[in-house]
């Protein structure tokens, strides 16, 4: 017997010390108390079990400590599982004698949350959405919008809207020339300056694929981030398989991914830490391409590897068709 409860938890937060579940319940007394127990899982990860006792059948409380290192990204599930053993006479039980348990509404879930500064897709839509509001977000669009640019922006905003609790916060859409005029979290989509972003970054993406990567901003505060979404031709639309679908967001991990709509390659290119890494210092005369080229150096090798794998897959497919 089991019961599941969904708990709302903000993205961009993590559990702190002293989180616990105080479970009030009662259960039938016709059990084999040498073998019957209650267990608690969070997102299918067990956090503890307790043996049931005859003395606690009428009313009992069990406290389960929630480990602070358990991986929780946004809303999570708590599952209470009762493992009943009725002894050797179980086959003679009438329906009225069937073992049972009741979870009382006086049960309490004590949660303490702290900011999760780790920049990863597991935390998405943080840091762009924070505490249910848009977190000083700028979306940077190409000077000349294509249909795929608008589709990606629309799908992305619809997904992020699912995490909003109010209409506060700041959201602006800007062109490239205004991209770095103020401190903000930024999402860069598609082409920059009329050129394909792949050409700006010199990325070896030679198939119909889309990619996205998260990085600390080289401008403004250390806590600010930049999400870049680009692709070869209409391949950028493949990123909507994840950004445009809340049920598939959990599939993207790390801070860089490449997809052709069928295969997904995820990487972590920067160290995973709770503290934001200090951004590269940028002189006032540096061009807008400068920070992007620095990013390209760090990710080109893995993107090349993923591209080769995709090319091999398509090459084999063509051979099979012949």
C-alpha cells in the first residue's frame, strides 16, 4: 500500500539542513510486527524505513530526516509505502480483516530552502525565473527575425510561464545592439548581427541540429547567466523538444546540449559548484564577439564529437536505405 504527494518547490533552490517529514498515522493491529514496516521515498529515492509496532497501531508519529544532498529540481514527489505482513493466516483474512493504514492530516513536511547557485539545465528555468517571477530577463533576438527564431522564443516563454506565480519581475526583448546596455539574465536566440551564430562561434555543427548552452555572464553581476540557443538552419527548432515541453525538461542535463530531434547529447563544460565562478574580465573596447569566441573554444571539441556521432548515424541510415 502506498500514497503519493506532490510538493511544490521552486527551481533554483536546494534543500538545506534540518529538513524533515513528521508522519502521523495509524494502522491495523493484525500484522506480523516482526516484518511489517513503513518507508518514505522522495522522487523514488528511499530516505528511511521504520518497523511497525503493536503499541503504535492506534496512533503513532515517525520522523524522517531528509538528506540535504538529495537531488531535487523544482516540484518533487513524496511517497509513503506500507509493507504489510499478516502472518501465516493471511489466506484466511476476510475483507474486514485486510491490513490497512491511514495517514493523518496532522502530518507535517518541514522544508528549509537555500539558493542553488549551480548553473545547470537541471535547475531550469532558474535563474531566469526566481521565486515565481521573471528574474530581470532579457531575450536577445536577431536583427532580422526568422520564423524559427520566433517559434523558439514563443515555445520557451510558454514553458517558463508554467513556473510563474505572479506577474511581477522584469522581461524585455532586445536587439543585439542593445544586448549589453544593462545588467540582466539573458537568453540569446538564433542569429546575431545577420550572421548565423554558428559562424560567429566557429562551431563545427554540420547537420540539421540545434544546441543550447548556459554560461555565467561576462557582464554585470556574477550571479547572472546567459542561455544561448542556436542551430544549423531550422535545426534550432529541435531544442523545443525539451524547452517547449515541461514533461521532457528533466532529460537535459549539464550546461550544454546538442540534439537532432532524435538523439540528445548533454555535457557539463564548467565545474559544478554552488558558488558562481568569477566571469572573465572584459575591457570596454572588447567586441560583442569576444566572450562568445571564448565560449566556443571550450565547447567546440565536444560539439565536434557529437556532430561526428550524428553524421555517422545519418551515414548509416543512408547506407541502409540504399
